[in-house]
């Protein structure tokens, strides 16, 4: 009788462990992904070498201004990470390094405006079902200013949190 009870407990423990493993695999492959950043286009917000957790498969689901998203770069096909600065219907312009959306200056404390002083762009209106993305490191970012707005259907993830940061490692040289 004791053996039968022990076997049932072992089966229940095994079943519980199997369910946990399956749940982790499903979450990891369908819901959350992790990536390591290979570009400096989002510095200082996200640094080269940072490991990030992303909500997968965003598509058109709830993308809004200021979200940091991933997609396949139209310029080289590599995974790109950029900030959404405008969504469908917004009018985007840069006037002497200052981003304007619908004629209103956007406060961007993470952008080094001195590095892009004298830069002008647009204005352009973001088409339906697309987002306009730019890197925080505007001087070094290849983004929607070059390849145009990104279809929301091509957005593959949205930043949830930073798992590890390489930013501190880069301060003072590298």
C-alpha cells in the first residue's frame, strides 16, 4: 500500500514538473524572448552587449509612441531595435536636432542633441499600419529617416526589461 501511494506521488510530481517545463518552453518560444544587442544605435538607453527581455509577436497589438521595438531591418535584414517616435497619422519632423510630432517638440532627455545639431528632416506623415522608428543615438542610427516607416506587422517584439547591462562597461572608453 505504501508503495502504491509513493508511486502516485512520484507520478504527480513528474506530471507537475513536466507541466512547468512545457509552460517555460511555451513562454520562451511564444511569449517572451531574449536578445543581446549588437548595435550602439539606442545608446544610452540600450547599450551594445545588453541582454533584453522582449514581448514577442507584437505586430499591431498596442504599439505606441515611446515603445522600444524590434524588427527585421530593411537595410540589412538583421534584427534592429529602435524607439517608436510616431504612429499612423502623426506628422514627424526634425528641426535643428529637435524631434517634432504633429508640430509639438518632443522631450527626449536620452538624445544628445548637440551631436546632431543642424539636422533637419521631414516633415512626413506616417502611413496607416506603420510606425516611425528612430534610435536614441541619432548620430549613429540608421532608422526610419533612411528606410521609411516600418509596417506594424513586421514588429517582432517590444522591450519589457533589461536582463543585463553592458552600459557601465562602456563608460570611459571602448
